[in-house]
C-alpha cells in the first residue's frame, strides 16, 4: 500500500491511497462469498453459488460495494498511521480507480 499526502488548506489534508491489486481481488472474492449467503440464486443453495452467478444476480456494482466496505476502512486507518496525521472528522472518500486486476486508488479528505 502506498500513501501520498497533499495539504489543501490550514487544517485539511487529502490522502491518496493505493491498495495493491491482490488485496482488492481477495476482497472481491470475499464479498462474493458474503453476498452468496444473503441472496437466493436459482439452482443453488444459499451460500453455495459460484462467484460468476452471484455477480450476474446482484451486479458488479453490488459486488464492488461490498468489497469496498471491507477494504477502505482498514486501508484508511493504515494510511493515517503511515502518514502521521491526526484526523478530527470522518473523511470524504472519492474513488479514483476501481477495476479488478488493477490497484485500487482512492482519495480521502
């Protein structure tokens, strides 16, 4: 993981965080398992549908949303420690790059 820090104003800092593609792929696989337990995919028992069927049933966006829910929080916490800043509020997160097989990049202000 890499972090770049950009000071915007007196008290405002933007962190650009890059998460390795391998971690993002693992998060997507875990998200597919989690979603498979929550949805009914015709022809499969709950929790037993393969990832491709889950993705067809719920959509790639839902799969990525679930993966990001589990990935961004810990990545942001690690970035804060690595950069040495002391946040006073929750960040606004903007996704810069989200594509399977490539690094996940997001900005937190």
